[in-house]
C-alpha cells in the first residue's frame, strides 16, 4: 500500500487531522496527509528528546512522545526497522480525539510500514 494511503487511514480516527512518515535520523519525509505536523521539525525534536533522555539516565530507545496543547496534540511514534528508525507523527484536535485509540492505530500503521 502506498505510504499516503496508509497515512490516510489514520485520518479515519476521530480528531486526527494530519499525519506524516519521516526518517527518524535524517528528517527525510516519506509522505504526509492532511494538516500534518512539520515532519522535519518532529524528527529534530525526537532526536533532541532521545539524546537528553539518555543524558538524564534513561535506558533504551525512544518509543513515543505526546505533545499536548490546550486545543491540539501531536503524537510522535518511533518505528524500529533495519537502518534508521522511522517516525510516524500524527496531529490531533484534542476534543474529538481519543489518544488511546489513535496510538493503537499508529502502532498498526507502523507494523504495516515495516511488515
């Protein structure tokens, strides 16, 4: 399934307004749909958080980040694969979105990307 079609399935979740798939290290954008968050900035932010997580004593790799604002949320999910990890980013309207369901759908899309 083409990347844009896979990302478009995320838009079926209530409150999801956009999504992007990006290389987690280089920031190379593989695809975006809707009002996607800035994929390159998401990649930089995830790298910064991952670096500082280790500096602060965190163990293992970055799994996910949820950025919550008063009206919107951004979910960043790291997808392991051979080579650089991918980063799946979804933009949500906070009111209608169910964060748990969106996270499950993102995991499902991540499995399809690497599977």
